[in-house]
C-alpha cells in the first residue's frame, strides 16, 4: 500500500461490497475493535524495559510482542516527534504496515454493521457504533497529519535529503518509504526544470550550481539543528542521562519523568535511541 492509496482510502468512507455478506458469517459476534488483544512479533517495536532500544529505526536486537493498543501509542509518539522535530525522522514501515490493514478492516466492519450485514447491535442502540466511528476518525486524522508533515519536510529539504541519501553512510531505506523516495525524485526534477527554464539559463555558467555548499552561504537548506525543543525523558529505568551542551561546555543530567527545553542537536541521539520524546 503506497502513500497515494493511504491518503485516498483515508479521505473517503469505504463502501460495502457484496463479499461482505459472506464474510459477515465469519465474525464471531464480538466487535473487532482497534484496541484488540491480538499479539504479534515485531523487531521494530520498542522494548519498554530496555533503554537501549532504538524507536525510530528498524535496527533492534530482539523481537518484542506488542498489542494494537501499544501500536496506537507508538504512532501517537512518532506523530508528535515528527511534528516537533526540525528534521525528517525515519519512516516507521513495520508499524504502519500493521496499523493500515487493521484500519481498513475496521472501516469495512463498521460499514457492514451500518448496512445491516451483521446484527450485532440493535437498531435502537447506535452509541457503540458511533464510538467506533469516532475512534477511527481520530486515528485517520493522526495518520493524515503524520504523512503530510513528512511530505512538507520533503518539499522543504529536498536537496538536503538527496545529498544525505546519496552519501555512503546513510541508509535511505530507513529514512524514506518507497513512495516517499519516488516523490522526492519527481519533486526535485520538477524544481530543477523550473529553475533552469526560468532563472539559471540566464545566469553565468559558474553561478548555475543550485546545490552549491561552498562559500559563505549554502544553497542547500538544512534543518535548524540548534532549534529549541521541549523534551520528555521517558521513565525507562532509574538511570539518568547525561548530555553535553557545546555552547556552555558543560554537562546536564536528564532525570526520568522530567521535562526540559534544549537545543535539538544536543538531544538528537537520545531521541533516535527512544530514551526521550518531543512534546
């Protein structure tokens, strides 16, 4: 499922199909809520008991068991981090690969209930159905906002993202999804064509480099690494974390369960390790 399919499926209600009539017999009479007790293995999900687990990366040492409720909490945390972070964070492939099919299944299930294919709730009691619909709408909003925030950063830092992806020490598969990579390439091609046809072709050859990083002013926009952000230190253990502030040349102790305001460059490594979250 690519980004276009995700946004398209989230922007309109799913219509019931004839196959739901036969599929309705397979339901066991209890609603398949998003926060079910189904468990599964995932090597990307954070281990809350292990402070060394990386939250935004697929590089973990052991598989953990998580519920759909934990997946929702992880999605909310990633959404907040993405909105508050000045840079584009790694794409949570496995998390969304689990959430999106269940979201589609719930939409079909609610549609079948509303059309009378499943007589689980009486027609006089619409409250459970309305609660499920409201919860799904909240989840759809979070996913929309998360993806659009990422697309906004891709548009803003187009040439910077291309430069770090082209570098040998960067794993682009963790940074962008497959569809985001296609979007990045197409967007950069359109920008280059526009700049060449409107401006660059009328300038001297030595001034036509649009990705020039030499000189006093860089032509490539980078994230504001020294931007101040609010952080919450997770209570993963009783251990405190030490960070060094280069501007002051001193170390600061971060206590679990506390909130601080710091430059993003100072706490970036802790964020990638899942020890803190942005708020």
